[in-house]
C-alpha cells in the first residue's frame, strides 16, 4: 500500500512541478495585421446578414424544442382525463405527450443544421 502511495505521489509531483510547461506563441507581423484588418472588416460586413439569418433560424428551432418540452406534460394530463372517463380527449393528450420527446429530440438535433442552412 505504501509503495502505491509513493508512486502516486511521485507521479503527481512530476506532472505538477517537474513537467515542462509549453506556451503557445504566435507571432504575427504588425504589417500583416495592418494589411489584413480592412479586408476582415469588409468581409464581416458582407457576411453579417447571413449570420443574423442563421441565428434567427436557430432561435426559432430552439423555441420549437422548448414547446415540445412543455408538451411532454400532456401525457399525465391525458392519463388524468382518461381516468375521468374522457377517453377521446385524454387519448389525444396522451398521444401528443408520447410524441413530444421524439419531436424535441428532432428539433435539438436540427439546431446546428438550421444554423448552417438558415431554414426550417
């Protein structure tokens, strides 16, 4: 047992103290930055409407997923209605409550896709 604790302590000391720490260094010439900045700003202005359209589509899809989360609660409501002898409306509520998790999963999976396509 002592042997394992000693090995564990040595490994921890090695990785915490002795192991070298590498810093990522990126040097970009200031002239390069000065040349490329106007091009980047112009590109951002051109792309901006597409980014907003994409974010709006992703937001709509996320709202649809949120509605389906709330629709999950229709399952117990339908069960209560069936117990109160209201079979037709209770059955509809239960069916909507059973379908809600699958629809929610679909909308959650589609959020990045709508971000790429800007549709749905």
